[in-house]
C-alpha cells in the first residue's frame, strides 16, 4: 500500500528528475553538446567488505572505520551475511524490469538480515540499518535493486522493514516496465537519451523519488 502517493514517472518527468539530480540540462537546445555523464556501474565484489565500507561511505553513510587492533564488526558481519544470503540475490545481469515475483518476494529476509549486521565497535555497536543496507544491495546489484532513504521509505510505505522493501521493489518494477513501454526504448537507450549513458534504470528511479520525496522533505 502506498501511503503518500508519488506520481508514477513518465519519460519526461524522469528525465527532469535525473537531470536535476545530476545537474544536467533537462532540455538542451538543438546542436548543444550533450556533455554526457558517464559512470561505470559494475557490481561490487561480493567478497570484499573493506571495498563495501569505502563505497558506502562514499555515498554518505558515515560508518566508522575500525582502528588498528579493533574488532572489525562490519567485516565480520558482512562476511557472515554473504555466506548465508549472497547466493539468494538475483543474477547481476537481471534488470529491475525483469525481476520475477518470486525474486521480489525473496528480497525481504535478505535485506532485513543485512540491515541487522553490526557495525561500530564492540562497546558501541549499532546495526548497519535500513538506508545503508539498501545502498549496499544496490551496489551489489546496480541494475536490479533500488536504494532508498528514510524519507522515501516512510512517505511511500510507512516503514523500512522487510515488507516495505519488497513493496518498494514491486512498485519500482511496475514503474520501470511502464517507462520502457511508454518510451519505446530499452534501458541503455533511455539512459543515453538522458545524457547519462550506463546509468541503470534502478538508479534513475531512485533519483526520481529522491527529488520528489527526499529533497522536498528537507526543505
């Protein structure tokens, strides 16, 4: 159930949101250089928690790095999560629009287990949490899984638990399928037409909800 409806994106509203997020011109003049934003979206290696931690902190997660001699709770926790849950993730080549119902349904427990991974220090531990868990799952499956933050989760689903995470992927899968049908383009061509070749539709939809919900929520 969607608590605070966010209008489903159409190709033009998605273009504007992505351009706003990236600081691009949403409607360049004829003949104007495209100046595309090119970024490689390769999945994070599954067996490298230090790389995961650096990547999360580059996304603003502010997870404390362990000092010399300290127990690295993040490393231990992510390795344990990987041994149990990594094999349940969709194939990295699967785009969001092609997720099956069974694949979507399986995401909830996987996400909840990752959000519960301990981080910090043994005497001041906390959990990885909902936002960082969604970002790490997106990093592991950038074409398939959609990140979120508190404002997006709260305003769309009223929660950040496993059930809400599954609902978020059902919603975004529906949006992705409609966008591809309405635009008549595949995912790669759609991103290129927006001046951001290689950007997964899963991330562009996150751009959209960030602009519509998160940014407006902080004004």
